[in-house]
C-alpha cells in the first residue's frame, strides 16, 4: 500500500466500518469500501448522505452514480476513493513550507 493509499484508508476508516490488514491493494480497499457503503445505505441513509457532503462528493455526481444500475455501489466506492486520493495529493502539492504565524492562523 502506498503512502497515499494508506492516507486514504486512514481517512475513510474513521467514517466507514472498514477493518483491513495493513497492506492492501487499491482494489481490496475499494471492495471493503463497497461493503461499508452498502451497510450504511441500508441501515442509515441519512448518515450516508451527510458523510458524502462532508467528504466533498458533488451531489449531482452522487445521484448519477446512485441511479446507474450497472455500476452502483462499486462506482460509488471508486468515486469516494478517488476523491479522497485527490484531496490528499492536492494537500501535498499546496503544502506550505514556511510556517504560518500563529497569531494569523485560525
């Protein structure tokens, strides 16, 4: 598992009930995410939609994926995974090297 994949796992495991060994492939992580999404959609759809908002999954894209009968939960898991990976990479890219003045941070 790459450092970015581990970061995605860490981010998602706090929101989804995913219990996995330390070293996994991207496919195994997406498969585990599929199971967690299915459980969450079945048991607590309101929490699922709140989580999608918090994970910054665009509503329009979310509904397109949910209404696609062919891909369904697999496409949704892949969408969530790639969005989290994108956020991690953007944070690395825009990470400031110089520390922010503590008086200016909020």
